[in-house]
C-alpha cells in the first residue's frame, strides 16, 4: 500500500527461484547488499550466498560466517557450495590472493589476481604504472627519510597530499594546507611504513568511473560522484563515503571520450596482456579540471562503496551474466545495457563516525520504500545486524544508505531523503546536500 508520500513499509526483496547459477559474494557492506539485490534479480542466478554478509544480504540470500579476510575458509566455502561464480567486494582479500586461489580451483572470480590488485594495495606501484603508460596523473615524490621531509614539502605548493602505501580502508590519505600537519603525516608514515608518497594536489571536480574489465574488452558504468567529507559543503574529516549519485554531469561525453582514450584504453592493454589477465572492476578515481581534462587521483580494484549503490541499479541487463562473462574472460561477447535513469544514495552514519562509532542501537523505519512509476527508493544495509530481539541494530559506522532511482537527479535525491527522513537511529547523522554540485548547474 502506498501512502500519500509514496512510502511502502516492510520492504522485502524477492528471491529469484528460477534455475540458474549459485553465486558467492565476499564482503558485508552496503556494496555487497547492492550486489546481492542485483544478482537476486538476475534470471541467470538461482541462489545468492554472502560471507560474512549483513542483515541486508540475509534478506535476499544466505549468509555464511566466514570473514572476508579468511582466504582458506572462503576457498573451502566456494568449493563446498559448488558456486559458479565468486564476486569479491572488498580489496583486502584480492590483495591477499583470493582470486588466484579460486582460479586454481577452476572457480570463476569477479575480482583481479593479486598482481592486478597491487594497483590498490600499493599506491607507489599504481603511480609507477601510470607514469610508464603516460596516463595523466599528478607528480609525486617518495619520501624515505624524515630528514627529507622539509625539502620534499618545498617541492609542491599547498595543499599537500600525503599517502601511505598500505591498505587503509580509504583513510590513508592526508590533504592539508597546514605545513605542520603535512610534516606530521609524512613522518608518521615513514616511521610506520618505511616511506610515504607526497603528491601534487590536483584541483577540479572529482568523479569515479567503474570499469568492468577482462582481457577481451571492457564496459564503463555510468560515472558517479562520491561525497567523502562528513559534513555538508565538503567540510570535516574524510570518511568512507557519505553519499553518491550517478550519472555525474561533470563527466560529459567529451570528458568520457578522453577518459576512455587516455586512461581506460592504455590500462586495458596493459592489464589484459600480462601473464594473468585482469578480470574484475577497475575503479578510476578522477579529477576533472575546468578545461575538462581528466587526471587519475587513484585506482581501486573493486566496486566502490557507495558508488556501487548508484551504479548497479542502473544496469538494465542481467548482472549475473555480465560479472560471469568478465570472470571467464568473455566480456566482449556480453550485451550490457543501462537504464536511462538517475540514482542517488544518502548514507546514515552512527554517532561518532568517522571516529569510534556507537553501535548496538536499534534502527526503525529502515524498511520504508517508494515505488511510484519510474521513481523507486529503498535502503541498502551496511553496518547493521538483526539483534536477538529480532529487530535491526547498528553494528558499524555507516549503517545504511537510502537509494533513490528516478528519471531526474532531483527526483532521485528527493526520494532518497524521503526515505532517510523516516529512519530513526539515536545519535545518527547524514549529509543534507548530496548531489549539490550537479543540482546547482
């Protein structure tokens, strides 16, 4: 039943019970819930498994209690379940060689091998690859000694960009115009890791392009824009992402042609011609300047979060077949189509996030949804579990996101906030300006 505001309560995602393949999703965040929904709606998929999963994935499939860092356990699980495809969400198991192990067992895996995963596991490696291929990116210096910190900082104008060369959950980067803060970040990284990267700051507007890729071809998903800072107006500390929208208008057709020609094509040639081809998603983090020139800020080796929540719903063709084709190296033969719609997602975060979040607090109203013509809105669950009382409880920093899909971005954003406004979680917070750059154009 739809109310005057278009809200339906007790949303339930239907499981696809048609004959098809069993799929295992590795991970337990909002990205993995988005994947689970998309795969459960694919005619090619019969059962969705997730490990460890979350409350959301349990509503569309079967959860298993094996951590995404337990490589041996995940391989054994995939073998025991006899799955036809494994889709890896987070980067850590890819860096640790999960895809290599699965392919040794002849289990198709959507996610690159450990060598390909070094593009995210080592920022220095990624920079060297970009420089060797002539891909536009900022200059950088490797700082090995604390005695070189001052002269290195003198090489670039503020703001300074300091990066640790480790997996840090999206939080290993310091961007600051305060010299003392840059000095501290460099010294701490050198002391803990042996070296640090100091990079040229790129100005412009950010966008992300997720590229599904194998040796046979590639498919660019609609460009999206994430909101990293915790507070409105892009203020406050960095987070894992407070919301996103797609398609991002800053990524014009002209910009996307340059992205394809100057970045995606050379990376595809490089990654597809190695001893073991790259099969999975290449996340291209972009900075687009005033002239429409794109440069690479970073590469990741998996679907972004929350970017996945606004790109997966825009895929009109069978998601399972697309991911399987990439995992098997036959993407060039796949037909991938997109809805001519817009999507926006707003993250609801726990009190204390991005610091230490308050957890185990009840969440109500999360099961609201909207379905009116082409306008749909619903929640993607992330740091949330079903408690002993049978109700939803917070279990992490980013608890859920409200995602809207509509013919226009304004409608998508409006429906997302309609959902987020119906949710109650003590001490929670969210940004009220998701999509502000695009909506102000």
